[in-house]
C-alpha cells in the first residue's frame, strides 16, 4: 500500500458511513495535510508515515449530530468492523464511536462536539487513520508488516 492507496481506502471507509445518512451531511475537510509522520514513531526521523482524513459533517441541524454518529456506527457494523473499546455511550447527548477494520487495520472515529449544550446541539465529525507504512529510498511507500494504526487523539469538532 502507498499513500494514494491508503487515501483511497480511507475515503471508501468514510463513504461507507456517510453515503446512507439521513439527513444527508456535507463533508467539510479539516486538517492541512492528510499524509504525515506515523504517530507511533514519536522519536524517529519520520521514515514511516500514515494517512489521516478528517471531515466535519455539516449542512444538517445541530440536533441531528447524535443521529449521524449512530448511523456511521451502524454502517460500519454492517461491514464487519470492530469496536475499539465498546459501543458508544448512547445516554450521553454527545457520544463518540471508535472502530477499526479487522482486515487492514484502519482506525476510525465518529464523534460529536458540543455547539450548544442547553439546546442539545452538536457538530458531528468523522476521521479515518491508516496503518503506518514505510517510505523506501526510491520514494515508494509500503505498509510495514504487523504495524497497527495509531489512533489519533480525538479532535474536538
């Protein structure tokens, strides 16, 4: 896998969650660069990299944010993806869900950030992070064997 393949796969995972949502959100890309240093390599010179794609789900009422999180979770469960810890706390007005793909170890998060707590309005966001991959001297990127993705810290929406 190279950075283009990792990006394509991350987009596929995002669209598996978003394409069937109702109401239909608009994806607003966040973050400057999708390809960056592997988060597991805190003290390296950056030989390994990973792709992280993040979007705000905009264009829907803030009261629908929790519903969007649940829809993303349901879509990913249908694809056989696994929970990182457990299912989200659905009694929380602003839940989050962390899952991963068991076949290729992409990590994904869908969450709500508080916009107006009194009104129960939030903003949903979704992100997918690839496993770490190595960059060869010729510029070709390859996935490091048995290297799990490092889950980024949850971003506030």
